[in-house]
C-alpha cells in the first residue's frame, strides 16, 4: 500500500514502475485502482502493459497528483461494486485481460440497465456520426442529460474511449456514465452526457435579432474552440469533424459555455508516424485540402476547419461552397485544394487585419505551413481577444420577410448567421437583393430561371 508517492508530476509521458502491481498483472486476476485528481479537471487516459516488468505508461496533458490502491494488490476487479470516486471525477478499469501488450481503457462501464438510473425520453436532441442522441432524466436527481445510443462495435468503443479521455475539459461535452446493454438482441453502448440546452453555435447567433454580433465576440468564441482543440492535440488526438453543428452551448444566456462534441471521426495518432491518417472523414464545407486527396494527413486538418468556422463567424457565409447546391462539386473541391477564397466587400471591410491574418495562416493549403494550435493560441487576435474591436459585423442576411423565397439559400448556408441584424443605426445591412456575394448571386439566378 502506498499513499501519495508523487505530487505534481509535470505534463508529458511518464513511465511509472509500480512494483506492487507486478503480481496482479502477471496473474491476470487482480488489479490496481488508480485515482487521478487535478484542481482544474479530472484526467483520463490509457493503461499499457508494456513488458513483464509491468511498466505502466500514461500520457497526460495536465498535472496529476495522487495514486491510491484500493484495499491491497489482491483486490479482484469483479468484486468491486463501484468505481473509485472523488471530488473531481471517476476512474475505473474496463474488464481485465491477460493478453500480453494489452491496453485497457479507464472507463467505468456499467452492465446493469440504463433505465435503472435514468428515464429515457423519446425527444431526439440530435444525430451524431455513429448514433442518435435522446433526452434522459436522472431518477435520483431529476436532472436532464443527453443519451447517445451506439451499436457496440469496435468503432463505437473507440469513439467513447476518446471522448471520455478528454471530456473533463471545460470546452468539451462531458460524459457522465457509460452502459453496456442489450436491446432486441443487439449489444449497445449507451453514453450519458451533459445536456447542452443552449443549442448550436450558429443557431444561437441567429437569434441575435435585436443586437449586433461583434468581432470581439467572434474572437472570444474562437478562443473557446481553440482551447478544446488544444486539449485534443496535446493528447495527439485529431477530431476530424470540427463544424458548427458539433459546437454546442451548455445553456441559454451569457453563462452558457461553448463545448465541442461528437467524436465519431476522432482518432488517436501514433506519434511515430508523421502522417498517420488516411481515411477521408469530413464534412464538405470544413474539409482540409489534404483530406480530399489520396495522400495521408495529420491533426492539422482540424486547424483548417477552425479557419473555415472563423471565416463564417466574421461574415456569415463560407469561404468555399458549391454553387450548384451539391455538398461537394468539382469546382468547390478545386477551390479548396488551391486555397482560392476572398474577403469580399462590404462584408469584410470592417473586419480587422489581425483577423484576416489569422485566417490566412489557418487556410494554408500546405499542412506543414498551416498554423498549429499552439501558434493559433498565441496569435494576438486569440490571446488578446478582449482587445479586439467591438465592430458590428455584416452578414449576407436572409431577411425574415424573404425567408419563404430563399429557403434554398438557407439550406445551403445551414447554420450561418442568416437572420442576424445590426443594432447600430449608422450601419447599413444590405438586403438580399443588394448582396454581391457569389453564392447568393448564383443561387438567385438559378431560382429566377425556374
């Protein structure tokens, strides 16, 4: 038994030789419960049995402080009724394995029915890459949560594992419980997450009908997105599907926190491989050039997506789009691959040069020249977002009274700032008919020819 043998180990990769645990791993019957605690957030990760000396290898992005055994090294995992719990979170071992070089994920998976703990609603909150999300309610507290239902296959396990690994970050949707249940003879994973009642990022901005959305607010939003991505990249995880629909607010009002969700495309990268990704996982508007081609790519694809979101936040329309209404056209693909976009007038006339500078560095077609998350976080537009001018932003607005005529344009622009209006009377918001935006002009011509 040992208590607090280390205090404040620094970030990075650590090899902890825990001699007391050797026999438990050799026998395959026993386990060592380890509880991590941080003043800011609980941290999770992987456990690896790397050799017969039972080195235990952890990769963390935060400081952690304490290692506690439970009982003794002869405590059997199947005799434990509850995972280790504490002020900052819960960690436990998945079912044991005796395979050499096996990896086990620190995720407490419950095997009793999820309905014992939660009432399941039929209200659908959303649909992710791999499964549907419905509302549920804690039987104990009455609090509302989101429940994601996944078919229990290796891909879903990886999604849950990666999401759980990072979910204690302030700007990432938190996982509270994971259940392994069977429904209609189909094995499922049921993931209970915090319920994001504030809605999607762009929907929230659309609701700003009576007040201006400013460049400073855009900078603050981008700083929160970057904080989440910095946490992922510090753990060598690529999200691969960063888009407005996956950025949700915890609640309505100014206290709402913006959080990243849906890890269906996420992947942990092998640090030994400089470009370990090759599967084309993407949403067209936000896809990086290298993802569209046959070449391998790395987590810098997330930085391109951040650049596209930043562009839309500042003007209301995407830098790359398909003029014929298709999710991806040859012309759009070519413009992405060549990095052909512009800052058209008048929407971009009032946007600061610092903002445009950051976009240019994020939307570089060569991944090796594209800004990393570390460089982005240090850019003055992000690190000093409080000093960014409170300039009211223009947008290619679809006015309320013209909605019925321009449904196709709204579909094309999905969750952009279509209905935003500026409160400053000195600022003129163009009507749709006066807009010079290429996307709107081409869509207008298509509708007029009908």
